[in-house]
C-alpha cells in the first residue's frame, strides 16, 4: 500500500507543518481512535477526485460518533480508509489514523488485515448484497470468528448461534443454517451485526445501517446497535445522511461537507446550538412531526460540489446564504476547524457573533 | 431438491418429445409441404433403376401413404421400442433407437453411431478438461492482475484464439507439430483407450489442444469479465472487512459466483461437442460423430443425418439437465425459486 510513504510525506506538507505540531502529530494520541488530516484521493480520467481532504476527528471507547453529510461528502470513504478497505492501486491516502496507539496508515496491509474483523468491524448499508449469497448465515459468521480465533468448527458454530441469539434472531439454532435470502431485510441486518460483533471488536463502523430497511425495522436496528454498544463497550461510528438516526444514537456528531469537516460537537451542540450554515441547512430540511406538518421544509440551495473541482475557499460558499457577510474570505481561504466553544468545532468564516445572531433570529425560530 | 430434479427431468423428457416432433417434421413433413409426393420420398430409398411401380410399392411399405399422425407414431415407436421392416421373405427387426438404415451401406444407423461415440467423447471430454483448467486459471489471474503484462498478453492471445477458426489453427498445428517436428500423430487414427491409453492420448493430443485453444480463449475472457464484476460485489468487501486473507477472499468468495454462469455455458458447449465436434473431427480426420454427420450430409444419406440430429439434440438436453442440477447445488437461491 502506498499509504505508508505518503503518511510520512505529510511532514513536508506546509499546511500541517506548524512548528512542532507535526512531531507531536506522530505521537500516539490519548483517544482510542484519532484521525488526523486524512486525505483520500482517487485519480480518474476526469481528474483527481478529492474524496476526503484534510479530515480530523477523535473518538473514545464507549462513545458513538455520528458522521453526517450528503452523498459524496466523504463519509463512506473515510470509514473505508480507517478499515483499510480501499484498493491501493487506485487510491492515494495520506494523514494518520490512530487506533488504540497504532498508526494504521503506517502499518503493513497484512497487519491491518489482522485487525480487521477483530479490533475493528464494519456493517454495511444493504445486508442482502453485503452477505455472500452462496454461504449460510452461520458459515459466514463462523468464518469471521475462526479467522481470528483458533477454535474448532463446532465451537465457532455454537458461538455463531449465540451471536444470532444476542442480536434477537428467533430460533437462532435452526436459522443459523439458513441462507441470507431466506432472511427478511431486518433479520439480515441483525445477522450482519452478529457477524461484525462476533470477534468483539473495539470499534464498530456502521455505514448507513438502516438506509435499505423498512422504516419500522430501522428503529429496531438502531436500538440493537445502542444496546450492543453498551454491552460491548465499543466505540461506534455511525455514518448516515439521516439526522434522525444520529439524533437517536450519537453522542458526538461530525458534519461533513465536500470531504472536509464542517462542524463537530456533541449532539447537544449540533442540534441546539449549530453554528455552521450547512448544519442549519440540514436541520431546516428535516421534517418535524411536532410541527403538525405546517412548517415548510427548506432545501439547501444548489447541488453538492464536484470533488474534482472543489470550489476555492470554503467549499460551501456557493450554496451559503451568508457568504456575503464576511469580507470575501469565503472565496479564497479554506476555513479551518476552530473551537467555537469547548468541544464544539466549526469551519466557518462568519464572525462568531454573526453566527449566533443568524441562528437566534433566523434559523432557530423557523425550525 | 428432489422435486427440483424431478421437475427438471420431466422438462427434459418433454423437450425430447418436442425434438422428435420437430425432427420428424423436418424430414417427413416439410418435403411433403414443399410438394413432394409419397412416391418422391420413397424414391430416395430405392435404387436409381427402380420403376414407378416399385417406388410406389416402397412408399406403401414404408408407410409414406399413411396419415401424418400414424407416421409420427411409427417414427416415435422406432425410437423408443425399435421397428420391424418387412423385407419380403423375412421380417427384419431394427432395435431401438431405430433411425433406419443407411442408404449407402444398408447398415442400421444406431450401431454405427455407437461405434463413433467413443471418439467424439474422448475428444470432447479431454478438450473440455484442458480448456476449463487453463481458461479459468488464466481468466482469474488476468482479472486479479488487470492491466498487467500477463493480462494484456493473455487477452491478446485469447482474442486470437476466439477469432481463428479450427480448420486454420488445426492445420497450422498439424503442419508444425506433426509434419515438421514429428511430435504428434498426423491425424486420421484413433486408438481405443482400453486398447492402449498412451496411443489414445498420442492420437488425440493435437486435436485436444486445438479444440481447447478456441474454448480456453473464450473461457479466459468470460472468467476475467466475471471475476472483475464479482470482485466489486459488496460481499467481497464484507469478506475483506472480516479480515480474511486476500487468497481466501478470491478463492472462496470470488471464484464460486464467477464460475456459476460459466458452468451454464460449459454445459451447452460440451453438449454441443458431444453431438459431434464437426470441424475438429474433419480437420484431423477423426472417425467421430461429427465426421459421420458431414459424410452423411455430403452423401444425402438421410437416415444417418436423422440419427445424428436426434443424438446431438439428446446430448444438449442431457447436458442442460446436468447443468441445471449442478447449478442448484452451487447456488442455493436456485433451489427455492
């Protein structure tokens, strides 16, 4: 994987090389998971796709981080980078991903492979296509377990049944021999979760885990993830475009836009005191049942930017209603994540008092 | 699973019935529709010197004057139970499956076909093993090393393989390996496996390779395309996310779904070849069913052509049946639908 060299070449990257910061940057962080200045690029015939462009965040054990953003904002690409699941041939990754004191981007692919499934696991959007159609659900869980645990097949099988039972699959002992297509959508996602949790991972990444499911099943799956998280005390990243899902599950929220972080904070910060115009847009475009359907949904104007030609300056400025409120910095300077209040970071050029004023007078009343 | 097999068996039998009706129509109904009389049909069964009266007598004896359903009934009975021909002093029994007697040699067709079957069987099965192993292996490696020198070289050769006809590659390989280098047999000879396995292989090695080259090229391309598609499936990403070694991801999770559609094509190809590898057998003068068919057609020997048609159709239906059942074994989703 080319990421090893590039991870180090970041040292000469001017934007990040602020005296001493880079030296400190290679020290293992105190957080369980820390992503620093992650950049993921895909060279294509049309140009270089900057899918993730300088993203940093951290996550502790036992906490749930929600990553929110439109399609193409880099959410899934980020998670696949943490898992080391990008094809090295057509992906350029730089930055640091520290998991429990190890820099994954600086490790060999073989080492990351051994961590996958055991220390970090992932569940995917569509459980029907994510499970192998030719093997029984049990076989797939047994395989996941035995690759990391030196146990006999029968022991692994008992473990698989136990995992299926724990994720709430009735008659787990007989359903273990069913094929994925014999499961309903919700059961399939439960089985997927059972597989991901079979080796008791410290980090669970759920990439749009409820998007492909019926609305009635969604809540059950979210409940299950929450229950299992408290039981296993793992760190969870939940990736979604659905603010309702993060409101349900996440303690911390990272809002992404065009491959960068736009706003980061606790769920309370993001839902009660959001400071980024993009977050405002997301909140305004979300339906509220308690408003009796009277409030009109306000869409975010324009379309997501091309990741090949990201707008200069703040990537959100062409769609931002308030970009005019500062002195043209939006068009030229890339805003950095800065602390607006303790633990609440925003990447926006608007002066803080303007943000507070707009939120208090314009946005909050209309929600 | 049992009901699945029974359903497929019934379908196969029905299909055989349809084939027999169609074959009967081609040989006996279509000429009538085109304006041939019963006597015209019978004239093919008698010598050139026969008079009109003899021809008419033959037409009646062979039943060409009967109604069509009766004729078909007799035809079908011949296939299933055999037929009796009244040759005057004695009644000659033609055992099932009776396709009739060759116009030229006067021999019954079926024993002739049986004689030639081992040749075609040896050729087709031997070549099939070679092309499956090489084609699939090359296809998988090409897909995994997409864009590499190996991939481009293999796909270039494969393009040649699918484009060059057997009578070209066959003659070329004969001239090089047999006539110039003297490494292989020069064609035209066949030794039964039971008599001498070494000679059997020696006689067949060049036809095997020539035939397998064409199909291996095709299968390499199919496997490569299938593998490239499969490796982008979500379940492959899941397999990697579980932390499986790449080898296992490819061989266990990637290969099986890639091979299922290839299995279908393989069944058809093998079935088709068992009905006579016409070009290969002709090029190497192998006395198999394909060469038998060509000779029969050249000589207008209708009963032989009829026999080959039905036997070839049988092999294709049989191969399809086997593939259907194998498919259900391989892909659990098929069993239930």
